[in-house]
């Protein structure tokens, strides 16, 4: 499929290379011709100098035939305006915009524009490496209200069913990492030694959930 990318920085150029390697046609837009130096010599996609919210520039990039549009420039306003033009003017359904200010994410979501909040994601990844103990957030929705998080469980849970853990913690186990492979558990899946448990839950509940699963089942039963 054809994909238009606005922004030829490190993220945009990396996306362009990955997508081209996967067999997709790519057009990349940037207001600075110098930005295209980040593209490898064998890049076959179309390079367009201009602004991603300019309709003529988008048409030149093939937006009318595009299956997806990605806005990853260094400016939040440019990204969201470009994404809205791609969605509302040209009818591109698969649109993603990068933002730096996570406070704007909820507004963008209401406009139907999926966003990647760079600052929040980066901060979460750093925290996971600095503080390996306790709850580790792997993903957070743009509003910050829902998280997918790794939670440490007491070894006494080994041999118990996932359903028992869910009932105790009053949460949903999204998946279990078992020997390097992701497993979506059934209610009767038994927790094994070495399992890494991940839950999907409201961010405000993570402290309570962490306390529940880090205790022995017997303690919870008392």
C-alpha cells in the first residue's frame, strides 16, 4: 500500500525505511530539503519539499491514493493539522500523529486522530529501567487513564489459576510472558514458575492491584 509520511527526522526516516523494506510505497514530506539526507542512498520513495498540511503538497505525495498517513514532524500543531487534512479532506482512514504534549492527547482522540505521546512513552520506558521493581507500565493510553503493566507476583501464586489471581486483584490479566513467549491465558490457565504477568487496568488502580498480587494467596484469603 502507499503511505505518506510528514517529517523526515529520525522517526520519519526510520519509518520510511522500514515500510519500504516491507514492500510498501512511501512518500515523505519535509519543509527542509536538507532533512532528506537522513534517507539512505537506495531509498526509492518520493521526496517532497513543503508543508504537510498544504493540500497541493499532499496531492503531490499521492495522498489521494494513500492507505495511511503519518505525521511525525517536530511540531504538535503541524502534526495534528496535517493529520486532520489527511483524514477530513482526503478521506484517509488510517492516520497517526505524534505529539510532544500529552495534555493534548485527549482532545486529539475526540477528533478521531490516534496519537503517539512521545514524552510520556519515553518517560515510561526510562522509569521501567530505573525502577525495575514494582509496577512497570508497558503502554499507556493517550489520556493516561488506562495502562498495560507488568506486575510482580508473590511466588506463592505459582500453581494457582489465573482466574483466582484476577478475582483477588479485581483486574484482568491481559497476557503472560512464559519463557519469552506471550500467552493469552484462559480462566483455568495455571501460573507457572517464571511467568511474568501483565494486566490491563485503570492507572489509578495499579497501586491496589500491585499490593494484591504481591501478597501470598493465603494472606488475601484471611
